[in-house]
């Protein structure tokens, strides 16, 4: 090799090496220990329970199930489980799903009378050959599995429903925290394994029979144990149309940080959904290294993060600032 060629080869090698080391330097330091991330302020209570489950030897799947059960069991939470806001006809219909580190998932949609749909979703995953059960079939399955039939409509939600019914029009629902409170949770255990869950009573005043993004694997929730996990909240139709959570995970697979991935999908939804300024959509994401991200269309989205032994609520950044 002549000296000029050798020089070029060596400098190319040199810059490759320094690029390699720069890249290595840019890699996030993996977070040690469990990381639990969930949507909205009630996520703090859900995270606390989820962490306790892990500390007591539960799996990361147990952690994401039991964590969100806390909110499903709370009659004062208007958008999940018992006390969830009814559809336009006054029926509480619940959607939920769960996904584990082995790419297994379970889901229920349009489920009535059972306050823990996420646990029924887990039974679908573990005790059937299927991924998703809906409506009466899901209810019958839940009863067979030992779940109790309950009245999910509370006096408070009935009163609120009557008021909303009286002022109902055809516009998209008003953007406020009360309308958007799906609990999505993604978690990583100390060994680096991921799982996620998502549970909701769906958009308030939805049409009877409407199913949102929350029980749809890839929309409301997605987990890939090689990459990361993501969950969504907000106007489910926009999330389904863009395969939201699966896209967030896919972007992380291609090198985006969880924060970048959430921002890119929210921007994409805003570009494609005509009425985007009238809806809220928010994502949370977690990668294998324990890095997290969150982003929403509207101001006001919050998330809860349990990391390094601390469990704290945070405001998310958003596309619209006011
Ligand atoms: N994503 C849920 C749905 O569309 C509701 C929400 O998070 O507000 O059913």
C-alpha cells in the first residue's frame, strides 16, 4: 500500500474508532434497579403499589397488573374501573390490556360489570389461546375465571352523567384531565425485563359499543423486551390511526431516545389529525436502559416516575404550550 493510501486508511480507521468511542460516550448510562412509569397523577399511587409488588418478589408482569388495579379499585377515579365514566347510554364499559417480556399479551374490550379489566386481560393471555375478548364473551369468561359481577356506576358518576347528557352535543369532548385519565404503566425490573398495562373506561360519553386505543396492542400499549415499552392516553381514535405505542417503540429501536420517540409520534398525530388542537394525546415511554420520556399535544399531561427508589409526579412537555 502506498503511503498516501495507508494514511487515508489509517485516518479513516482513526475516525471510525473515535466515532465509535463518541457513540459509546453518548450512550445513556443504564439506570440501575427497577423503573416504573405511568400516566397521570394517580400513577403515583399505582407506581407505589407496583414497586411494593416487585420488592416482595413479584414479577414485572405482576407489578404492572397490581399497580393499575389500585386505580381500577378506586370509585373516586372517574375514568378507570369502578366509578369510571359511562358511555352515552349510561353503561360503564371498560377496555384494558397487558403485555409481558415474552411478547405475550391479553386484552379485553367493551367489558361491563367487572372492576379489574386488566386482570381479566391477563387471564385471557395466560388461560386462553387468544389475545382479545370483547363484550358478553369477555364478561362470561371473567365470571368463569372467578371475577365478581359488580355495579360499576356510582352515585357520583350517575349524577355527572345526567348533567353531561343534558348538555350533550356532537363536538369532540372538552379537553380536561377528567376526560383523559387512562392508566398506562410500563415497567422494567432489576434484570432489565419489561412489561406494560393499560386500563380505562374510555372517552366519556362515547357511543355504546365504542372501543378505544387502550385495549388495542400497538395502539394503547406496546412492549418489546429487546427495545422498550410505551403507553398512550387521550383521544383513542387518533392513537389507533397512528399505531401510536408500537410506533414509539419502533422509533426507539431505530435509535431515538424515549423522549424523542414520544415527541415524534405526537408531532405525527398533530400533522395527520385534522382537529388535533381539539384533542389531547399523550405518550409515556421507557427503554431497556431505563431512560424514560413523555410528551403530549396539550399542556396539562402529567406522569409518575418511580426510579432510583423515588416516586415522583412530573408535568409533561407538550406541543401546545398554552
Ligand atoms: N385513550 C382512552 C380512550 O380513547 C381514553 C383516555 O385516555 O382519555 O378510550
